[in-house]
């Protein structure tokens, strides 16, 4: 996926802190091709998480426009939400980037 602009700082947070975050309510990716690529990466991350308990670095945008990153396992991914261990849901439209370690 497209690399995040270097000007904006990305804050690394723990998965347990995600329940306190307000996620972006508008899609953070404008290009439809890049949106499709995001979905492909999320589905790949879901397979990695379910088969091997593999983690990814996922960058997302908050409602206030701040970029944050979490290193986590994705258990489920669809066009509306992704689900992490512990039942944490993140809106797909707030996800900027998925990196495989």
C-alpha cells in the first residue's frame, strides 16, 4: 500500500488502548484502487492471523485526524469492520495501511 506521508507522526499504541479511540468516520483512502488493495491486504492479514496467529502493523486514522499504529493479529476482516482478539472492532474506512512483518 502507499506509504504514509513522512510529515505526519504516527503514534504506536497497545491493542488494549483501542477501546478508547474514536476512529475516522470518513474513508481515509480516496482512490478506489487503493481501497481495493487495502481490502486485499486485510483479507490476507485475516488468513495470516487465523492460520498462524501472525501479527501485522496496522496504521489507522482517528476522528481527529491523528495517525496511530497497532501491532496485532486480525481475526476477521470485511468491508465494514475488522475484528481483533478480544472482540475489538475497527472501521475498515479508518485503516490507512497494513504492513506485514
